[in-house]
C-alpha cells in the first residue's frame, strides 16, 4: 500500500550498505547539495517512503560555516525520518522542544526518551488511506 513505511522505526542502526556509502562520498554528496541552485534538489525521492522533495543532503561545508550545521555528511527524509549518516541507517524524529530533527537516545543523549511522531506518522493516524505524493 502506498504511504506505508517499508521498515519499522528502529532503535538500532543498520550498518551502511555500499549504496549508502556512495551517497556519503564527498563529491556525490556535494553534487546533490548543489542541485538546489538549479531547483532539482526538491525533486529527490526518499528511498524508503518514496516521497518526492523530502530527501535532502545535510552537512556540506558551506552549511557548516553559514548555518553552523553539524560537521557530518548525512541524508535525511523530512517526511518519514529515514536517516543515513556515519552512525548507520536510523529513523530520526522531529524534536519539538529543540526545533529540529533528532536521533534516538543511544546516538543523541539529549533527545526525548520516547521518539515523537514524524509527519508520516501524524498523517497516517488522522487519514490512514491518504498518500500526499500519489499521482
């Protein structure tokens, strides 16, 4: 069924596969980040939930200097929380108290004990048969 997550939320990181390592390779990661200048970064599709425009690279050198971002190359889907980083493949969640996405407890000691819902979880609870990227 469209809109369902292929993998349940995890509390343990899955090791990186070769495909995941390619996404974190500096030239590939920087090229994907540079797609924002021609408007194509908003067309990247999440490999887990298949939503369009929510799969974004983070941690590029300019983001580190300008926005004081974490100095780690990583990818995050802002719909389902699918995260690929040096820690492995994890399900992240939005932390309302801090105002940004957080990793579960073992990787981020300051995160809440129970992970909050992702936008996909909220929509699934309210409208279980709706898939916003249908079509």
